[in-house]
C-alpha cells in the first residue's frame, strides 16, 4: 500500500500544521504520536532533547537575522576615490 493510499503526504513539506503531534506520558516514558508513527522517549532524556531543539531553532534564527542584516546593510565606499566622492556629495569636502 502506497503512502498516498494511506492518506499520508508524499512530501514532508505538507506536514506543517496539517498533522498534529500527540504527546502522552506513560510512567517514565513519553510517547510522541503522529498518524501511525510512534516515538518513545525516556523521561530523563526529554529535557536534553528540548534543550537541543531550542539550540537548533535559536541558531536558525541567528542565521536568518545575520543574513537579513548583511543583505540590507548600508553602502560603505571602500576605495579612497569612492570615499572622496561620498564626502563631496554630502558637502563635507569642496
């Protein structure tokens, strides 16, 4: 039986918000369920996993903001001629 017949998406891109995760606590274990998939995580490892995912998400956000800042930074002339032209246009030098 193919993924399409089971009602599962062909690509993982389709999962965003459409298929919810269910987290259940069973004693010392946490069960994370989505459709027919189940992941079992020991309770002692859950804190470490949350910290790891938080660090990954924070790093992605830093990359996004750094890229955004690089893309939209103001033009700064590099050569002496460019600096001189900039000063002449601003009126600092005649």
